[in-house]
């Protein structure tokens, strides 16, 4: 690749109906949108073509964009569709961040419906600093999906810095431009409609497999036209909930409205169920101020009022370019409206920290990129160290002569006192012996007290339905072996109580296996390692 003097920053959104790329420029006054391009994928190609043919079609569109935009190198972020990514909200105990990842990895093994070795997973913490638990969004995707996209882009000479998820990228740009707290976002794409719910330092998302392609298919069937013509009619004459008083009606508007309304009703029913489910989980705290519409399918005439009437919530369109119209270096075409939000959220990932920072690139690839960013600092530091080393050598040679004179004089003084060395050593040995005896006498009561104190806590905190078979202590480490009636929760609760005491530095459950007693009662053997505080 040809190195560029001024680095360029891009967001590349590979959708099902179009490929979109947007460039962000860093200026002294902030960020500007330097350019935006959209390449339509005509026909239902992304929905019916096989994997290889679909990749070739997408590859040709991206290649055309890259050539026309003159992209030789830069920082590029891409995203995966919400339907191809597993996103699950979790709650984990509020513990040190370096231990949270271990818990999330354990949860990932239980929650992700694929072997953990076959997926790339990451997570986003939404820590509000209140309550006993921290909310987490677990994100996982199969490795072959990531590898397929990376191979497609690398074949075009594109080096990817971030791989985000569509809903998170959209949330990031909305949060960057305006407050998304207590708002619902509907991203109505060609194949999928993403629901994004934003609260204070929280995000919840769900993908519904209904989108603009379903509307186009319904129009094609109702008017007996091919896909391309139906898509054109949807864009130019499409409307929902058309009445006789609607002055903008066309000869096909009523037919189009009747064809797409059942699909939109089904979509809004799923959206209402999702919102209801979210409210049931959050309780009274889930209060939404408004609903924002974006995505190409949201541009249908009367869509705003149709959604408002069915969801019963203040509704408006979110227009990215209207928000940043004073920071544009290009003209906004009509077909751009509502279709560049994700691409802009991706581009922002390359220049500034955002609300979410999930990156689904392989970890080894991330480590290489981190090294690439730091290597010039490393080489510079190494050069400085070499210069300091050479300077130090010169200084040492200069001072060596002075030190040699001092050493000769010191040697003569040491020789004068050598005859006293044996007596001094004998006194030191005697003093050390006495010190060891005193240390032992002093430590014995303290160790005995610690042992009794720790044993008292162990038995005092032991649940009634549990008993200990063995206690083994070595220095500051104690291994408990016992049995408990009931589920793993009994053992976990016992371990939590031990942690809360002020006696133990750390508490770790080594083993908790279920067995069955002769009476059919659930018995669980367990082993716990305790580390006494110093």
C-alpha cells in the first residue's frame, strides 16, 4: 500500500440493499463529514443469491467505491448485521474489572449457542455505579463470519481497524449527536429492523427479520411487476395508511398501502412485544420520551404518523445530515436520507471514544494493530536509550579513574580493620540466634490466635445444611472439604459469606460436584481454598 501523509478515517456500512461509505475529517474545530458515497445493489440480490455470488457482488460494489474515492490507506471501521451476532444482556456482581472478564467468559460458555472455541466474543459494561450488580451486553459471533468479511475486504487492500455491530454503531452516532436517554430507535433496513432502547449508561437491542425487502415483495406481487419496478414504486409512490383526503396520492398509492400495511402491522406488533418485554424487566424505571425513526424503509410517506398511532408514543424521524448540515463537505442527495447513520457511527469509532467500544476483530489481530500504533514510540524510546547508554559509557570511563584512586585508599583502610572481622562475625551470629528465638516466641501466640480466629469464622458461617469433612492448613492457606444439601447456590452463598469476613484475603471455590444420597436427597461435595490476610 502507498503511505499517505494525512490519514483518512472511514466508516463502511455493507448493507443488504446498498454499500455506503463515509469519511470523517479531523479539523481544529472538531469533526467534519468529508465525503459520502452510496452504491445501490439492485434487485433482491442480497436476499436470494448464494454466498459466493453475493460476496462477488458486494466485492465489486466496494471495489468501485474504493477506486472512485481513491482510498489507498486509512483507518476503516465496519459492522456486522445484528441478525448475525448473538447479543445477550447479563448482570454480574460488582467486582474488580480484571475479574469481571472471567465471569463473563464463564457466562459466554453457558449462553452462546455455539462452542466457545468457534466464536469471537466481547462485551460492553454499562456501570451506573449503583446497586450490587453491573449490567453487561455480551456480544458473540461465529469466527467464520468474521473471517469471511475480513477476507473479502483484505482482497481489496482494505485494512480494518474496528469491527462493530450495526445496532451499537447506530446507538453511538445518536448518542454523539444528541441524548438517547429514555428513547427508542427503530432502524428500518432492507432485511432487518433493529430496535435500540437507550437508558442512562445502558443499551438494549433486538433484531426483527422484517424490512424493506418484504415491502417490495408485497408491492411486486400486488401490482404484478418485477422487483426492480416494485422497488422504484416503493420509493417514488410508496405510502402507508393512505386516505381519500391525502393530496399526495398517486394511482398506485392505495394498492401499495393495502399491500404493505399487513406487513407493517406485523412488524409493529413485534416491536410492541419487545418494548413490553423490556418494560417487564425494568419495571417503573422504563419511561420513554420518544421514538426515533431511521433507515431507508422509514422514508415511506406517512410512516411517522402510522408508527405513532400504533405504538402510542411521540415519534419523529432522525436525520443525521440535518443535525450536522453545517459540517458537511458534500451535497446530500435525496436517497441518502436515513441511510448513513451506521456508516457515520463506524467512522466516529476511528477518531474518538464513543458510548460503546465493542470490537469483534480476532484478538491476535487487535494485538498486532496495537503494536503497530505503538511501534514508533517503542523505536523512539529505544533510540533514546541507546544514546543514554553511550553517554553513560563515556561518563563511566571518566569517573573510573577517580574511583580507582578512592578504591586504593579504601583498600588500605579495610586491611587495617581485617583483624577485627572474625570477632565481629561471631557477634553477629550470636545476635541473629537470639533474634530468631525472640521472633519465634513473639509469633507463636499470634499464629495460634489466627488459627483459632479463622476456624471460628469457618464454622460460624457454615450453613446449617452443610458440614465439613476435612480442614487442611498450610501457612496462610486453608483448604476446606465438605458436603452440602441442595444446589450450587448453598456453596456459593457460603463462599460469599467467607469473602465478606475480615479474616480472609481471598476465597475460591475449587470444586462443587453434585452426588445423590441413598435417600434420594441432592448432596453436593465441595472444596474451597481460603487465603488468610497477612
